[in-house]
């Protein structure tokens, strides 16, 4: 393949490879980078069930954007993209990411999140080692991870970058392992790696197996709203565009070898989240009775962590990041987006995922 049209002769121009750029967080980052920066961007995505090029419809014709369908486990193809495109940064988002699916089938999580990360790191190390000294010093490898690697909190406190890892699910264990690989490649080989650990994301273009989009779409159809256990499991919610801005900042200003937690001080129980969605929809699309009557408690997820909370002080103090959205403003924007963009989610509900229970142990 040739990337000559991307202006590769401009050696000082930022060129970013995003893996998993057709996913939820990855597509938000791609849209941000294309719309609000001068970078050249290559999106590498395998297009599994949760990868959706329609999420990039607004940028896919942009002259600074290119898409490559590839698996990060295929080191030969990844090495070829790196050699042709000559990136100044790689942002690694490609991952299997749904806890429930990892409970029912962990194989894909081990293959992509562990083996795939290893092969990507090796391809990047080979590419980086061949750069001129000034280019090698400027290069960054950003590994994007989750707060789930830390395990469960009690009733108070928050995860910091010093919190010990204690993963509970096959998904979080695979992400914890990939975090350790990434930082080991920095400590052993000097690859300029940065790791971020984020809280639960929500927002537009979110695949409907996750809590917030699932509840929005079920509530629109007046279907049951499943809540695991007593519904008092607490998550710290982060609007996806705020996360994308944080990632862009870490790419440009973060220090190699460091970890940065990304969260927005928005702790809510699952039951409170579901109730808030019902109330907003009842106001925007009334159906007579309150949708809160649709809430149905179902058997809890195995190994369900009780509470997550992120302390983002390091990111805020060192890099000056702060979220723009509160949970209330972000949730309202998210619900409005789903009401206005049925073209995006309706095909997924009809062909890919219609709300069935996942995460049952066979």
C-alpha cells in the first residue's frame, strides 16, 4: 500500500496510528484527531462484531484519514503499515472489551488483548529502533486500558496510579496482563510507552451490549430493563469525548514510562443510572407510565466488582485535563444522540445484538 498522498515528506508532521479505531472509544479519538488537529491518521481495525465503520462516516473521506483492515496479531501486516506510514505515535485501543463476553468465552480476550498487544509492541519496537535519534525520542506508544484492572473498592477511596492490580474477570485479567507487557517493553527495551486507565465510558456510537445504550434502546421499545443483582454496584462514568481529549493530551504531553488514570468524578450506582435514563426518556418521549416500572432485577454477573472510582489528580495536575461534561449533561447528550441517529443503531439491534443476556457460565 502507498501513503504518499498523506504528505509523508513533511517529516515533522504528526502521524498517528490508532488500533481499534472503529470501536467506541477509538472512533471518538479518530473523529477528534481529524476534526481538531492537523495530524495524519491511519486506523487499523479487524472489524469484529463491535467494530463499525459507520461510526467514522463523518471523517472517512477526509484526506488525512486512512483505514486498514487488519488484525493486530498479524505482525507482518502491522510492520508493513508502520514502515510505509512512518508514524510519530501509536495509540493502542484494539481490544476485546466486554466483561460478560469474556465470562462466556475468554479465548478471544487472551488472543487479542495479550498476544495481540505483544505482537504490536514487538512491531513498534522494531520500527522505533530504526528511527533517527530525534525521531525515536519524539515517538510515543500509548496503551489504553481500564480501571477494571484494579479490582473492587470498598465504600470509600479511589484508584490511583499506585493502586495494586487485582483483576476479577477474564477481561480485566487480560487487560492487566497487557498493561504489564507495555510497561515491561518500556523498562527493558526503552520503548517510550505510556499507559492510561480509564473509568466506564458512555456516549454516542456505543455498541448496545453495554449498560447505558442497552437501557436506552430497551426503554425506547418499552422492554424490560435488566439490572444485575441489587443494582448497587457503582461505576465512575466518563463521557467518551472527554476521554478522547485526555488521550490526545497524553499523546502530546505525557511522560514515557508513566501511567495516567482518567476519570471525571461521576460515581453512580447502576440502578441510579437506569433510573436517570428512564426519567430523561419519560420527559423526551413520554409513554404514559414511568419507564422505571420496566426495571427487572436479574441474577448477578459472576465476579461482579462492587465499586470503581478513579482519582484523576495526576492527569489534572500534570497535563491540565478536566472533563467538560457532568454525568447529567453527558447522559442527556447521549440519549438525544440515540433518538436522532436510529440509522446507526437500528441495524445493530436487528443483525448483531438484540439485547439478549450475556455472561452466563456454560
